[in-house]
C-alpha cells in the first residue's frame, strides 16, 4: 500500500490519494481518498485494515482504511500509544514492533489485553542495522 505526496516547485505537496498493490495481478490500484492530506509518518496493515499516521499541519492524525467498504475513517489514536514511534510489521496475522531503540528485540501486540508483550523474535546477537541480523530474524520492516 502506498500514500504520499509529490514535489512541486521545490515544495512537498501532500496528497489524499492512496494505492494498493495486488501482487497476483502485478498491479497498483487507487482506493478511496484519505480523509485529510497527510505528511505520512507511519503505516501498517493489521487485521486486513490499513492504519496510517501523519501530520496535517501541526496536528497528528490517525486514519484507517477498510477495504470492504473502500472507506477511510479518522480514528482517535494509534494502537497502544507507547509504541507509536516504532515501525510495525504484520507476520502471519500478528502485529510486531521494535521492543527497544536499536531494534534488537520485537514485541507482539496482544489485542485481547491491548498491550505489547515480548515475542520470541530476538535479534540481540547482532545489531538490527546489520543486514545479517535482519536475515537471521527472517523479517523486514517497511516504511511509508
């Protein structure tokens, strides 16, 4: 999934548009426009929904895209605020985020308790910024 902006006359222009990539068709398709033009900061897919966070002026705005209704909804906050600064990734239906500043451990989101718990993914034998550490973890982080 992709969203963002373009540079026009050396100024970043934020867009409301968003696209979804369908690998089976090798095709990008536009979806409904976001509720606001955002400078995107973070985004992830969880439970089939696309969550994005970005700036609208000086305000932080959270939105979620529902592919069933092809609609963006404004939401009050990101999942579990204390982890909002770390990128998130979904693996096998589970939502993970970095458990520490250097990314050596991953925490798992527990929807039942609305908390982050330590996971069994631990890259502490080498720094996450080392390509070998990422290969060891068998996961990658994607940024918007």
